[in-house]
């Protein structure tokens, strides 16, 4: 299916950036060029599904073209601040990644030694806060989690899993998620109130995950189940 839809993918190397930034030790074992490829999946993107659903709904509801345009304009007006917020946050996430900010913050936590398992979920938590995506956080910190765990004689599967689950705790404070949630229920400009409400729950949840990771790393390692091919 992916191959059949590949014709709708637009991608190209971003000039003056692609492979010009090097990832160096200890993030990677040897200097590795950081790819910068601009990619738009026209059919696979979530927004495409939403657009198609809107078009189908307009047809089923027998809306006139003028009504569709009016509804679209009204929605765009309501979401203008959310769209701007998401764009700025995503821009910051890319700057943080390519400038080394995210990796530097991760290394600070990785230098905690035997207490690293406790902070392991916080790396995923931080990654999702910066990028808004658990997948991106895993791609950003996954190898670092595994390498650090290996050096500390801890199962790398544990810290990688902690990174992913910590990202779930960070999702509730991700600026993108908060902006989308507020826009969806008509609470524009209330993002700061929602953040103040969710931050304490996010930190409590992540702290619990940190303690659980420590228990599994040093006291209850037998609770980890690995599946091998």
C-alpha cells in the first residue's frame, strides 16, 4: 500500500542544511551527517484524512459552496492562534534538534550515573515536550538511552521503553497538544491555564515511572520480559 501511494510524497533535501550538521560522540559512535529532508505525504498525512472527512460531510449534509467556504473561514479564524503556536513550536523543535540543544540536555541527564534509570523517563518526557511526538522523542533519545544503559550494565530495552512511556506523560504538557485541545473545545487563549493544570499531573506520573524504572533496573529485573526472534 505504501508503495502504491508513494507517488503522493513530495520530498527534497533542504539546501544549506542537509548533511552539513554532524552528530558527534557521545550521541553517536562516530561523526554522522544529520539529514535534513523536507517531506510532505499528501495522502498519508493526518490533515488529508480530516480534509476528506470535511468534504464528505459537506456533501452528505448538502451544504452549499458558500456555506462550506463560510464554515472554513470561520474555523480558520478560530484556529489562527493555534496554527501560529503549532508552527512556532515545531520550528523551535527543529532548531533545538539541529543546534544540538536537545542532545545537550539529554547528555546532562545521562551523566547522572547509577541514578540514570530514574531520569530515563524524563528524557522521553522532555522529547515530547519539545517535539510534540513520542515517535520523534524515541528517534531523538532512543539510541542515547540504549548506549547509556549498556555502559551502566542495565538492560537497554528498559531505558528505551522508559523513554517511550515518559513521552506519554509529556504529551499532556506538549504545547502543540495543548493548543489543539483548547482549539477543539473553544478555549482559545486558555492554553496557559490548561498547562498549569496538567503540569503537576505530568510530573507526578513521570516521577512514578522513574521510580518504577529504578525498581526494574536494580531490584526487580526479573519483571522484564524480552521477546527474541
